[in-house]
């Protein structure tokens, strides 16, 4: 049994490593945007990636980082009724800025578990808030009370004014108006890598500065590493991009996610089974699929087959 267990562990590591690569089709799409390709259907603009204030992410020296306002936007060029995606990115000019922007960590949902390091307690004061779509988690019979920021890779997208108003410069945007379903799949490009998460929360509705997106602690650590996040270093958002897939098929629900996963990496890898299909079908379809686009079970079977030949 031990050789089989070792093979399975090694296969899981192979899958995990494969998930860190950006597919060729997505890389080409990102490069085209960063080279100056413009958006023809801007859904919202004038956004940023971080909030001012004493609780913002610090730079590497431990001092408060100077927040740079970047030209972030949502684009709907590829949104259609049959199901594609909208994306959020920074303009070509801002992505070439000398000073990287910072990221805001989303601490909504439940906390606790072995991954809870107390980071959210250090970042934010006050009561813990549920994620925006907790009610849908219960309705879908998903076996968790809410998502856990330390365990589940998720993102916050969309900005909504509170009942008292958030100022005249606030930019209100709801991805649902452009066919993005709650708890649906979002591909996050960050720090030269790509990971899958869920759209599970919305951005702070009590501030006058609209955000393009926030990352859960788990997603931030996948992107930038545990040390950088835990020590509250300045997290470079220069190449950050969100691909939010539209349509009901992009929502994994009860059966499309590994809700019994033991680690954040396992949960993200479970989302990749659906994410790979969406990437291949919707982002520059027709391109040759790299390893990231191959179904996870196929990679696993190929690896196990090769291992059995070696052991026999």
C-alpha cells in the first residue's frame, strides 16, 4: 500500500505544480492587453486595488505603503448570453508604473481551522462579517456554513453603495448585471501565476473608494506566498487580472467543487477541473492546450501509469 500511497502523493504534487502555470491562451490574451489593446465595452472604470488608512497592507520595511491610484477597469468585450467572461485589469500605462499598487485582503466569512494565523484579527477591527453570498451557500446545500478566508480561495468583485451613500465619486458596479453568477468561477492571474477561486464576496460598501477586487487570505498566499502575506509586505498587483466567467455553467455548486478538501491547494485544484474547460472553450479557443488545460484526472492517470511501469 505504501508505494501506491507514495504515487498518489507524488501525483497530487504534479497536479499542484501544473496549476501554477498560466495557459498559453490566457498569457497571449494578457500580453495583448498589456501591450495597449483597448477595451471597447468598459463596464466600470476609475477603480483601485487598495484602501487608504492605517489598516492597509504595509511595505517590506514595515512602514505604511503609499497607495497609488491606478486606472483599473471592468471590460465586457467578451460577455455574451451563451457564456463567456468579463475581465478586470489595469490599463497598460498603470501596469508599467514604477511603484506597484497594493492589495486589500478580504476577511469575510468564517475563521478558524489550522490555517487561521490571526492575520485578519491584526488587519481589521470589529465583528466578523459573512460573505455576500452566504445565503446561497445554505440554499445550495453546500456542506459549509460560509467560506473561510484562510482556507477557500475566493475573490471580492463589484462595488455597491451603502444606504447612506458612499460619496459622489463612488463607482457602483454589479457583475450580475453582466451575467456573472454568484459563487461562480474566477481565474486570478497574479505574480506570474494563475489560480482558480470563487466569486464569494463584494467590495466594501462603506468607503468612497471603489475597489476592483480583493483576495481571500488563501488566494493571496497562493499568489504571493505565505511569508509576504503574513508579514504584510507590499503585494505587487501590477500583473493582477480577474477573468470572471459568465453563465450558470461557471458556478460549480455542490457537485463541482471539492468541499471535502483537506488543504487550500486541494480545494483550488478541485476548481481547476471546471476552470480548465472554461479556459479552453472561452479564452482564445482553438489554441493548443498546455498542461494546465488538460483534465486533472488524465494527468493523474498518466502519471500513475508511468509509475506502475517503473515499479513493475
